[in-house]
C-alpha cells in the first residue's frame, strides 16, 4: 500500500461500498464509552481523507455529540466511520477495509474510560480523554489562526 493510495472498503452486507485514502499506515483505538457502545467493543480506525461512497447506499449518519458524527450501514448496522461535524477527514474502521493487517497498531485514546477487564499487549501511544480534547482544540485553533 503506497502513500495516498485509495483503499476500498465495505460494510458487512455490501450495501455500502466506499473508498478512502489513509493518511498513515497506522491505526488507533478509541476506548470512549460512545465508541464502545456503537461498535460493540473498541473502535479500531485509521484517519482518512477522500471518503467517498462508490456503490450502493449512502450510510446513515448519527450525530453523537456537538462535534462528532458516526456513519453506519442502514441494512446491517456495520460501524463504518467517525468524523467531526463538517470535517473533511474521517476515522474509518480498519475492519471495513479488505486488509486490516495493513495498519500498524500505534495509538489508544480515551484510555481513562477503558474498562479494567481488558488491555492490549502492544506498546502504543496512550492519551486520556482530556489530552485528546486538548489536542483536538489546539489543532482547530491553529487552523483558524
């Protein structure tokens, strides 16, 4: 997989087929309560740009907070992506891509919300919810300067 390569993905039933360009060959895991309820576990995703539906149906989009929304298949319910409201990038589920092994496990966020009954063995960068929000806010402020 080369840099800026478009990858194809789909939901479980194939009703939503998309392409996206991963920004890095790394995935992150979110342990926040919303992601765990939405995905049935941790949400494993890669940050992408150029997310486009190329066949089938448009995914349903649920606005889960003032600043974020989640996309999923209307037929099978597959969790597909999280994106900032009005954003041009999305955190796309690695499991929606054909080769989830293509992404190195690099980071975990909202580690302060992670239940105590599991832990990943990988050595990853870890951030609390407060650290994630501070970094997100700083990135937005820098973009508006």
